C-alpha cells in the first residue's frame, strides 16, 4: 500500500505495542528484517528466493529486494511483528485475551450460556371467553417429558376438531334476587384431573373466569356455564366461586346457604330443569354433542328440523293427490327448494355475522332460498299449474317450520333477552341460563298460524285458485318475524335490516291480497 502522509505527530499512533509493530527504516538503508553487515554477492544462496548462479540484468532490482519503507512478505515459518499473532491451527493455544472456538459439548466462555435442546412445550389450555386463562398450572406442576398429544390436525377443519375435542362444561348457579338493577357476575372455575398417573402435566389443571353481563333480578335462578377446552380427558374435580369486582353487586349461590341437601330444586315452570342441591364431586370430560348444559337438549334441533321437513313434504304430497295432480316433478322441485333453503340459511348466517361465525343457520335465509327455487319452478313449469304448485308448497313450508323452529329453543340458539316477566320461559344460550323471552317459540307460533290459515284457504278454494295465498302467507310470517326479532338477545348487525325487510313484506302482502280477491 502507498505510504501515508505524516503529520506533525508522525503517523505512529495507538498503544506502544502497535507502534512497535510498525516498520522503521534503518540508517544503513537496508530494509527491515535483513541482517546487518555486508551484502552478499550476486549469485550466492544467501539472498531470499534467488537460486545460486542466477543474475539480475543491470537496471533491474531483484524481486526479492524490498524497497525502503516496506516490509517483505513473511513466510509462514518466519517471525511475525511484535503485537500480531499468526493464524493458528486447530488445537493450538489461542493468543492471550482470546478464547478458542468451543466444540459441541465443551464448556462455554465465562458470561455466555450455551443453547440447550429442550422439548417443545405443550399447547396452551383453553382460555375463558370473558377473562382468564385455562393453563395457569400451579407452581408445583412438573412439565412432562413429552408434550401431550394434540387433538387438532392440520387437515381437519376447525369446526370438526372442536366437535370431537374432549371438554368440560361446569356450571355455577346463583340467586339474582328479586329487585334491583341489571348487574354482571364473574365466576372463577378451577379444576384438577384426579386420574393422573405419573408426572402432573400442565393440561391436568386449569382455571378460567366467566363474566356475564345483563343479569336481571327476578329472572333466576341463573346458571353460568363455562366451556373448558385444551385439557387432558379424564375425571376432574372442579370448583367454582364468585369473584368480587369493584362496583359490582353482591350475590349468593343457589340453592342458598342452609338449604336441605336432600331437597329437589327446579327452575320456574313450565320448564322442569333440575338444580343440584350440591355440586358434583367429579365430572368427566366429553365431546360437545355429549356434554351436559342446563336447559339444553342435545339432538333436539336435528330431530325437530328433520321431522318438520318430512311433515312438510308429506303435507304437500297429500294436497297434490287431493287435487289429482302428478307428484314426481312437483316433489322433485320441492326437494331442490329445501336444499337451496339450507344453503341460503348458511349463507345468510355467515353474511349477517360478516364471515366471523360459521356454526349456525338463519331461518330468513332458508325462506329466501326456498322461495327463489319455488318461484323459478313455477315459472319454468313444474308439470302442474303454477298456482297449484305454489298453493301446495306454501302451507307445507310454513307448517314444517313451525315444527322445526322449537329445536332452536332446546339447542340454545336464537335466544331471547333475559326478562323478569312471568311470561318469560327459562332457557339457556349454552352459557347463561335464566328466564328469557321465548323468541323461538313465538316464531314457531307465527309460522303455524300463517300455515294453518293458508291451508284453510287452499282447502276452501282449491289448489288452482289459491296461488296468491302463498305470497300472502309467506309475507305475513316475514312481517311477524321482524317484530319478534326485537325480543332477541343478539345485537343487531344492520340497524335498518328489520325496517327494509318489513317494508318489502308489507308490499308483498298487499300485492298478494289484491291478486287473491280478484
């Protein structure tokens, strides 16, 4: 490299060791590293890199002669300048102040911690839907040698994995009192698996808090149910206790202290849901379809909806046979309409919840999907007069819905708001059980009344003359449903939805009546 420009303080800076390592020009003009004394003659073997007997042409400098001010290249076995250390082979001692690279398994340098190979921690347990977590294992819990087997599979849909997952559904009963303002309650559930063999795992214990708002005095007894997931299956001991919050209202458990342990307690009539006098000592995990929740009747929804479909198809076949019409094509279109209604109900539900929920159906979407197919079949020609087909399909659809709709009441969906009124019926949304407005039963009643009126008109005037009555019946049911939706507990997604749907139903009702009286 070219020599650098010197300043007043020379170019030798740094500590003494680095200054000593810089080459210096000798007074005799010889380069550094060459021994002092007379220079050997040309052709002698003392000159580096030149074979004996070889000469250098005049005017040229030997390639082994280093200009003044530069240090010659050192061979690997020559001494290095002071302060620098040559590259050392593996296994040699490192320079002072430096640590050699450690092989795997050797002790690390002071102040450093080697990376340790650890087993993957098990998946976190289920968390509460309101507050808390279900992992929170006690301090004495020992981590397992191997992580627990996960029930979820990457290839299994999330809804299917939830359906087959083992869970707990403990319930806490409380007395809301008879008067006062609506309040919220927080309950902490904690449990430990009793049939543990070997080391205790994090998924063998849990705690989870459930906070429920809008509890109305006079609507009780009230049942708060938790859904605990992410735990190991087996027998569990679960305890529940109320958690006091700042500004919260005090409440007590139900049955109250001092009750008869042998007594039988039930929710207000007409329901006959029993309330245990004492909490269960142990409970066993189960799948969602086999879990027990107060007020919920498993498989009631599928049973009643299936029964409603069969009754509707049977009623339509009887009406067509009574009018001496063929059955094959009209019944085929009716089956297609049912399938379209199922798709429409699912699509409507997903649209209403903006793609965030997929585990339900909407009856409004079912009616819309079935009505579209029925109208298209009437225009395309179902093999019988269009008016007769509509007149036979409308009462079958409405009466079938009146049978299937109560399934929502026992399944815990489409629930009404909590009320303290005596006309309320005790029911649960699978999390909060209390006296509620029976919105599902009122919808079933409106469908039944509409279906019976349409059926009476059809039997009085005949299928051929009763086509417009189908429009009148469906419009009347839709209009009544918009009023009943005001009693539902779930919040509105679109504030103008009920008004727009109600306005369309009114127009359809007026048009149907005009066509019917002509």
